[in-house]
C-alpha cells in the first residue's frame, strides 16, 4: 500500500519574504484563510463564467442556424401567409 504524501506546510510570501503558516499568529492565520478562500471562490467564479459564455455562444449559434434553415415560420418580421 502506498504511503500518503505529506503536504508541505503553506508558505506565505509578502514583499519577497517567506513566512511559514505555523509561524503566523491567530489573526494572521484567519486573514490568510480568508485570502485562500476568496482565491478559490474567484477561480470557481471564473470557471463558471467561462461555461456560461460558451453556453450563450452555443445557443446563439443554434438560434441563428435554426433561423437560417427556415425552421421558423416568420421571416423578415412577416408571416408566410402575408
């Protein structure tokens, strides 16, 4: 059975100075946790926005293709019966 990998403790770099997470005080750890959580949320939001953009583009193209193929009874704003 494989041994679980030990993760290196997080290191915070500020102004080119590295700080070990374990050396931060409680307030600094909370602030770091907020920053990490906000970065995750920002990345998730970007990912979701990318999906929404692709979906909107795809459905827009589907509508244009459908209208060009004559699948709609209305052309140029007038019914075929007129």
